[in-house]
């Protein structure tokens, strides 16, 4: 299986000044937002990256795009390590990988018409003449289900779901291999959410895209992705194929995430017991003897085919 | 006597583009101690209906018409401004989606909660503080002593929402109106807050109105449901009937479009098209142009809300026939 995007041991530290050392002396306190994360997005597959806010999942997405510089680690896009490239060298590779964000309102320029927005990637990459750009933009608007009639409208005239379609059209303009989707459906209404999920589903099949789908909505992830990576406090705690996670989750954090999905059956109301973050770290899964440990992340132990769980001893936990 | 009685409520907003018909001929009721979920997409009029009941809409732009707008025996249409303040908070309290925007960033949480008590009860400020502390314990606020002396920005979203619920309940209202109380929160925190609201409702016997677009939320918290679409009531039913035997095509379509119900990667059943424009709502049933069963008769007339029994009513010609 060919790999479209591989993240190897990505870490990101943010530093915060703390002046506790004295009036003129301040220390830098390190906060590891992302800690040695390795994710593999195979060609023509959708990988879901899930976790709560603050788990570092969006930071991973931004680093993969090199919109944020990793503290350490490599980003390999279609076999090329792009993590050390200069901005000039990076530009042709950027066309291969595009991103869509949660808030379609702030990610579309309100001064531009929709076709100008969708055609902007052509301008930046100096492709096509003006006429072709406009025609290609109209085609793209058509592909995402808006129709060329929308070409001369402005973002404020659209609903949230329609704006998200424009973001998707723009991301597809350069025919990328890899798409990073950062919570693209979280801000949408129920009936529109299904429309956008289906659109991504179709586009992935038709255009052969590989997608890293970042989301906190496990129900959405279940319908759309092939494989799930669960992040907690900057680390990968479990990764497996979608149904393995839903039917055989091992890590207590994954279990608590699954348990918090509302049950769509009023006959089955139940009381939940909530585990605190400290309990989570104390009650690490007791794993059967790991048959195999991932080379690029020795903390992850294999429990079944394609299914890896974080088994590292944690700080503070006695073992 | 019903706690809340709304009959034939319509709300229009004047805007530069014309009249926005946010709520059209909505009737609903809540008995004491009952829980009611109002389900709908954004723009369906679910929040505006309850805001109109509490007279929280801007008077310059909003026109409210109703045959009846009663809250605990008070006619809210004729209620003078000074009286309104007594009803809000004491009889009915609100919890909003965004707790960060609901608190004043310049005052400590404790001060904002005691202010509510002092407004409604003739007690000393030390007595008020005791009540606030008790209430914070009841909403299971971790570290409540620290929270009282904290400013809103120092707390997490989940803690703020707990404080918001404490503030809403500190005057022991007869009904709690929760408007998307968990939408802005993290998944695990969402489940905790829902469980908390459910527990408090059981303990205090207060009425509960849960306004949400999330069917999972109502499945876990309420007894009865009103489904709204395009400013109108589409279906009234019990939570069991909604999930077991939904009658209205819109309710059915909503249930079917929820992702993740079945294992495996699959396409979802989507509702084509978009919600109607409230500036010029379509003739007839507002759902007709997205509905599989619609025909000419659905365009010619708005289906009346047909009552089946005590709890069930549907506004659909195709269900009636």
C-alpha cells in the first residue's frame, strides 16, 4: 500500500514565560502540545484524528501543512521529506496538499466573489490564463454541488453548508493528492452535516484523495473514515481500523470518548460514570504481552492486526 | 395549571430586506415538572419562541403576536417591564450555549451569582453567599471555593457552564430553559452536563425545556418533543414515539441523517436542499421542496397540526391521509 502522507515523530513545544524566578528573571516553561506523533495516511484512504480540544489534533494538521513549524519530526509527502524545505522549495509541494477549516466564514475573503476565491490557487501558482481560471472555477463550483450560477456571488450570501462547499472547491482546485480537513462539519446543522460528509465521501472516491480528517465527533468519523487515531494530551493513545476502535477499544481514554456519544434510544438511558484525567493515567490498560512494537513509536504496542495502544508508563504512575 | 402556555405565537423581525418571519403560529405547553425538548435546525424559530415568551427580544425590531403567552399564570404579553424582571430568574431561568459570553468578564463568579440571589430575595449578602456555595456544591463544581473568587476567563468551558447552571437554579425557578447548553463544550464534558441537568430536574421537580439541534441530547434528557422547521411546529410527540415511530417526514429524515448509527464507512441519507428563507417562506408546508412525499396539495395549503392523542400531533397532509 502506497503512503500519501507520513508524519514521523512530530513534536511541538510552546514556551510560556513564567516570572516566578524573580522580578527580572523569568523562566521559559515548556508545554508539549504534540509529543512524538506518527501518523500514516495511505493513498486513497481517510484517516480520522480524534480527541478533545487541547489534545493537539489541530496542531498536528497545521504542522503537516507546514503552517506551523514542528519542533522536531519529519513530514513526508508522496515520498519527499518536506519538513526542511525552504518556502521557495516548498511551494510546488504545497499544491499537492490542501486544508479546509471548521469556520468557513473566516476562511473565505469577504471581498472576493466565489469564482475569484476558488480561482485564487491558480493565481498563486501562476497557472492558466484569466479565462481558463474562471472556467475551471465554475467547473469546481459545479463539482461541489453549488453550480456555476453561484460564481458571481459573495460569501456572505451563502449559508454555512454552502460556504463549506466553497472551501472544499478551493482546496480541490490544484488537484491535490492529500486533503487535511480540520473539523469541517462541526459548525454545521444536522441536515447539512450529512450533505457535506457525503460530498467528502464522493470526492474521495472520484478524485482518489487521501484525507486526514480531524474531528471530535466520533459519530461522523465512524461513517467516513477507514482508520482512527486517538490523541490525548498531545500523544497518540490508540490507533486502529474504525470498527476495531468502536468494537474493541483498549485505552481507557478511547473508552471514555466512546461512552460519551449520546445514545439515540430513549429506552436505553443510562447513567455514566466519568473518569477524571488523573484516573485515566492511573488506570492504564494492562496489555497482553505486546507481540510487536511500532518502530517509529516504541510506546505503541500491537494488540491485534492494525490495532495499536499506548502502553508507556506515565509520569507519576508507579509500575 | 400549565406552567407555560403558548398559543398561536408569531414573531416577526423588521429588517432592511423586509419582514423576517421567525416564528409562525406556534403553540406549545409545559406542565409543572415535565421536560420538553424543542428540536430544530438553526433558523427554525426554536430559540426565538422561548425568547418571545420571556420577552427578551428587542422591542424595536420584534413584533410578537399571540392568542396566549402565559408563564406560571402571568400574561407575558401584558406584563409591565418592572414585573418582567421578577418573573425572569424566579419563575423561569435560562442557560445559553456560550457560557463565556453569558458572564460579565469584569466581575468574579461569586459576585455574579450572589447578585442574582439579592435581586430576588430579601436576604443579607452573607446569607446569599451561603446559598451560592450550596448551589455550587449541588452542581458538583470542583473546587467551589476557588471558583467563587475567580473571574470567568480563569475557568474552563465546562466549569463555566456548571456555574451558569448554578446561577440559573440558585433562585429555585419553576422551569429551566436550556438553549443548546452543551453545543460549545467538549464531548466528554457534554455528557457530564446533560447528566447533571437531568439529575437536577429529578431532584427539584422543576420543569425543563431543552432547546437543541442534536437528537442525541433529547434522547437522553426529555419526555416530550416538539419538532420545529421553518418557524412552524411539524410534530409534537413523546420521546419514545419520536425514536420508535416518527410520523412526520422531516422527523424521519432528521433521524436517518444522523451519522455513525451503523458500523462501517457508508454514505448517509441526506436531506437535499436547504432550509427555507424566512424573508419569503414558501407557500404551504415549509418542508415541501425537500420532502420525498410532497405533491401539489402540500404547496397549496399549510397542513394543520392534526392531533392524534394527548401527546401526538403532526402537521403533514400525507400522514393524515
